[in-house]
């Protein structure tokens, strides 16, 4: 008796569904100008100037993978030139699990320029801060892809 084996080649390939998982963003950078609000803080007072939800707005589009996607956004400050009591911070990260991320808000804290009738030395300053908003998409297989969105807060 002769044993015969049939060889099937190339009929099944792991992960061959929709190609490699990838992610793109419709907006990759935004500048939020808070100069007018900062200019409205009296020089002998300190104050806060906030951005609005929607000022930073980007939508992620995933493709490939198994077609089942979940999104997660992280916010990281990468630069802040504030000094002597003036600075920028994330006021609220908002909802971070949707493809569209438009709920983050930022706060610039402005320190008083004058104290007791005399200029504060060294003077408080804030010009700009930069944040990296990173979207990570995960498909049903556990594969991930990332894309970055840069938000710059302009203060002077």
C-alpha cells in the first residue's frame, strides 16, 4: 500500500484578514491661542485662562486588523516655558475612549506682574506649552497602532 499525501500550500495564512492594523488622524496639530484672555488679566493680579472643549479636535481612523477597534487617548505635556508662577496645565482630559477626541481643556495660570506697586522680579512669564495627544487603537486580536496629535497652547 502506498500512502499519498495532499499538500495544500498558501491556502491559510495567520492574520491575513484585513492587512496590518494602521491608524491615521484627520488633524495632526493644532494651536490654541489664549493671548487675548491672558492679556485681560490685570498686571497686579493673578488669574487663570482656560481653553474650551473642542479647541483641540482630532478623529482617528483605523484600518486593517480584524475590524474590531477600541481607542484610547493619552495626554502628555512635552514642553512648557512658564516661569515664576506662570504655566500651563491640562485642566481636563475628558472622554478618552472614542475615535474622536475633542474634550480636553487646558489652563494657563498667569502670575501677578506687579506686587506692592513694584514689578515682580524676576517677572513671571508664559509663552507656549506643547502637548502630545497619542491615540492607540487596539483590534480584537490585541494588535495595536498609534498616531500622535500635537497641541500647542499659545500665550504670548
